[in-house]
């Protein structure tokens, strides 16, 4: 595992490992921070050649190196960290070299996994965790107890969503999770159809 320390704007590699092309979720990085980083939202940035990817850091400063920056061999991989407060980048580090990406054994058996989602899509995907009726009788998307957005429902929509006696008419057993109602059904309700 890579160990990196961000001392204000300086990023130092304390521990490293060998990098190979074709690696997926194999190389982990743990960032630790000086007191200047307290209260900042931290994002790690990895760059290999022309390819660059950002990863939100967990509370413990841990993340995996994105597969996209480990696809090509014979390039140098470097990392940096951004500290953000609100909409502003307030503390970027200099780049630190993680080393040379060596050529990995060619995969001949299985296809490559799909690329990682962009950072904003991964962040958005983790926000909504359930659908439920609001006090106004609308269908609401919630993150925990926080209402993110609502969809106005027509009279027939309420009966359709609440109809548990005829599951063939509507497959929703209970409107309590995003996996329990299809995207098509939500879009259909959203568009008034």
C-alpha cells in the first residue's frame, strides 16, 4: 500500500509498491494530513501520461488508484490532493511521483472491466437511497431523512404505486428503495405519463 503525507502543500511518498499496467483495484493509497487540512473535503488526483482521474477520499484518507491511470505501461504515475471548502479549492498539493507503471501480464481470458464513473456521477449515485411519499402527497427521493427532489403525482399514480394486491400491474412491493422501482417507471411518472 502506498502511504502519502500531505504537509500543507507538500506531498511526500512514505511507502510505495510496484505498479503494473492492467491492475484493477489492486493498488491502495492512504493519505495522512497535517493540521492545515482539518475541515476540508479531500480529493486525490492521479495522473499517468495524458490520463487523469479524481477520487474522493474516505474519512480515513484511503482510496484505490483508478484503473484508467494504470491501463498503459511505461508511464510515470503521479498523485496530488485538493482540499476544498464550499465551492473553492483552498489547498492543492504539489505532485508526488508514485513510480513507473511496469507492463503487467497480458489478460487473455476475460474482458477488461468498465471504466470508473466520473467523480460527479459517483457522488450523485450515493445520494438518493429511498423513494417515499411526501406530506404533500408527491413522490420524493430521499438521502436519509433529507428530501432531495419530488415528483408530482396524478390521482391514478398513487393507486398504481400503492397497489400491492396486483403485483403484475406494478412490480413495486413497497416504495422504499431505488432498486424497487425501475428508472423507466420513475421517468414515466416524472414526465406525467
